C-alpha cells in the first residue's frame, strides 16, 4: 500500500490539532479573602465575552446554600443552556448573573449557560454570607 502522508506531516497535523484545543481554553483565577481557585473556561461566546471583561471584582451573595451569585457589569451573549451542574461549575443564570456552584444539583428551566469548571476545591464558598471575588485571567 502506498504511503500518502509522511511521518512529519502526521506529527504536524497532530500538533496543530492538540494545540488548537489547548488554545481554545482560557484559564481564570478567582480570588477572595476565603481563598483562591483557578478554572478552565468553556469554549462558547459567553465565556469569551467574560474574558474580555476581565479583571472584575464581583460582590456575591449565597443562594439556596448551593451557590454564590453576583452581577456582572454587562450582559454576556446567549449560549446553549443545561439544567444539571456539579460542584465547581461556573455558570450564567440570567445574561449578567455570574454563578459559582459549590454543590451538585439542578436548576429549573431555562437552565444555565456553562462558563467553565473550577480546578480544585470550591468548598471555601460553602458558607453563608457575602463574599467579594476578583476574577482575572490566569498567567
């Protein structure tokens, strides 16, 4: 059987494919007086618009003992929604309501836009009361 592509071509194609996936995922740092976590953002228009707003300081309230929520300075674009989330999910409830889930669960319709996923322990948010977070692009 005749070889159409050389090993160099295949290696270059694999590198481009892997590099494209890595470049599509921005990482952010979320810091507060309670601790710091990093997160990988989803590859959607809402997450890209969030990155364009950074850095941000967001005052967040506890909601239903499962999440911290806070208002963004402006709306993010629409993206597909889902109802189920896990601890560490970063979401968007309304077009400008940023959410950090610290427990697993489900939300009613229309669901949430997934903005990303925290890498690490989000239990630091599992306490009543307000918290101010700074959200910035990770270096």
